[in-house]
């Protein structure tokens, strides 16, 4: 090797060593303090596969210490795919006229709830596009039924007036899932021509003030998304003190303006999850369906990088096909497979409702 090449080589090695030492220090600091600057988060998001193992291991340790070995199962019922919004990434957007729209009737929903009970699930998540096909009062009846059966209720029905959120809380809804999608206001505006980040933030604040356990979250790999904006996503969720953080890859959906963009990567999603666990040790973190859709081991990898929740889809199959936010969604209806997946990782299925551990804090 020529002297100049040798010099460059040694310099590179030195830089790598410095970088790795830095990373190690950041991870150690984060495991104990839960404080990280935006620059430090960006540094962690930048690490390559060879250096990421300590990050995933630290997240797994913190998950074990704060959330234990239990995996919480939340039965997801997609009650309608009607939507009045135009989110550029989503197959349910109102402009998609190629989609047959549906609304489950009350009996169909109650049947799905009973199936969830038979499967041993302790939480029902009611999700839909954003629309008024379900008047607030109809949701009240469904919440009341589920609460009478002794299950926890999570709603994921989009942005609503505070009065509506209040009504649903008063009749017993426990949690609300409203992902902020991206904390980058410019990107948010570009993706949501008919919405605003300020309104999203206000809804999340209203839900918090009403004492809902609040879930938010973001997509990873959106077009034009930078590492700085991903760092902001994590800091935003830490700032509003979410009880749950749903972090999944963006998957391009046909019949949307982003149909030809690229999919978010498994690796970046796992790094986001792991850092989320270190920043928010008491937050529930789902191993998302989106991650399982882009990688056959996606959910297993997530459960080993900080995640502790799975949301099996219990929507009747003929409707599930129509809830096409993105294509080829996997579903984990098969309880035997799910049990195997969880036990193969040395984990257990929770037998309580899995409320936020923060609710028990003084
Ligand atoms: N209408 C409600 C809930 C249904 S959409 C709402 O918007 O809050 C549920 C989630 O699907 C959204 O929060 C979004 O993060 C996710 N989603 C939609 N399109 C997606 C895509 N193409 N790739 C990955 N996730 C997507
Ligand atoms: Fe509608 Fe939600 Fe899809 Fe936006 S993300 S188009 S609000 S279903």
C-alpha cells in the first residue's frame, strides 16, 4: 500500500473508532437518562447494520426492564373504509374511486368482538377512515357493548370535535390512536393537502386533556423525509408524552399520488423503534403490520428491538380486503401461529388489558 493510501486508511479507521465510541456512549447515556439531543438521534439513525446490534440490544434490555416479557394483543376491527380525507399515501383517500366502500353493521361488529373474546384478546381497536358514516351515538353503543364484556377499547377514528372525544371517553373508551404521521410541518402539508399539523397536534392535546391513553406515531421512508424529520418525530412523541408509539414503514399504495415512490426500509424502521424504546421506556410499541408486510420476519425483529404489542386483524375477511390502506397487508388471524411466533422469542402473551404502565404511577 502506498504511503498516502495507508494514511487515508488509518484516518478512516480512526474515524470509525471515534464514531463507534460515540455511539456506545450515546446508547449508554440513553439507556439511563432517556435524554438525547436531535443531533445524537440523527447520529444513531445514521449507523449501519454492522454497528446497530448494540442499539437493538439496549432497546431489548430496556423493554424487558420496563415492560416485561409480555406481548399485548389488541384485536383490530376495521369498521369502515369510507374516508373524506385526501392523505397522499393512503389507499382509502376519497379520490380513490376504484375502491368499494363498506360500513360494518352493528351485528357484524359485535360478532367480531365475540371472536376476539374467544381468542382471549383483552383490547378491541375500532379503526376506520375518517368520515361520518358512524354517527357519534352509534360508536357510543359499540363502546358500551365492548365495555360490558369487560374489554378495553381503543378508538382510531381520526380527527373529531372535542365534544365527540369527550362523549366517547365518558362512556368508557380507554385509548385513542391518532398518528401524527410526520412531525415535519412542510412534509405534513405536502402529504395532507386538506389537513394541518396544527389541527393534528390540537386533537392529540385534546385527547390527552380528556385523559385518554394516547397513541401517536409516524411512517418511516416517506418521500422527502430526512433523518432530521425522523428525529423530530421521536422528540415530538416524547414531548407530548404518548402512551403508545406506532412506527411503521411507508408502503406505496396504488391509486394514490405516491404509488410509484419507494417503500420505507426495515432497517430504518427498526432503528426508529429501538430509539423510541430508549427515549420512552414506558410507551407501548407495536410491531406493526406494515413491517410484517414488507419483511417475513418483520414483527419478530421489531419485538427484539423494543416492541411489545401486536394488533391481530379480526375484521371479517371480505371487508379486510377492502381496507386497502396499502397493498398485500398481512393479517395474523391465526392464533396458533401467533402463539408460536411469540413463544419462539421466549415471550409470553399478556393476560391483562395492557393499560399504560404510566397510569399506575403516582
Ligand atoms: N383514518 C384514521 C385511521 C385509519 S388510517 C387516521 O388517519 O388516523 C391508519 C394508519 O394507516 C394511518 O395513521 C397511517 O399511518 C397508516 N397508513 C396509511 N397509508 C399508509 C401507507 N401507504 N403506508 C403505511 N402506512 C399507511
Ligand atoms: Fe383517510 Fe386515515 Fe387514510 Fe388519511 S390515513 S386517507 S384519514 S383512512
